[in-house]
């Protein structure tokens, strides 16, 4: 899996269907076969980034198909 924001492979799993990019500090979750992306703010709250990515890019199944085994 690669980060949709910075294209890094430095992704950590922080919960069930919940991931974190260590390079750009973006969290993402898998919900209904789509990736929901969030920016972590300084105070610990998260802001949705879904409006910055088109739905086709956020398709989780497509992301898995592009990832090397």
C-alpha cells in the first residue's frame, strides 16, 4: 500500500482498517471499500482530506491491486 498523499510506502497499521503515513503524517481508514483520509492537527484532532482526492483514486481495491506482493 502507498500513501495517496505523498506516494510513500512507509505506512503503519494503527488499528483495524486504520493506517498512518509516517512521512506526511496522514491517517487513513478503509470504509466501504474506499479510503478516507485525514490530516492530524497539532492539537490531535483530525480533518478530512477526502475532498482533495477524486473517488477513483480513493478506491481501496484498486490500491491493493497496485501494491506489490
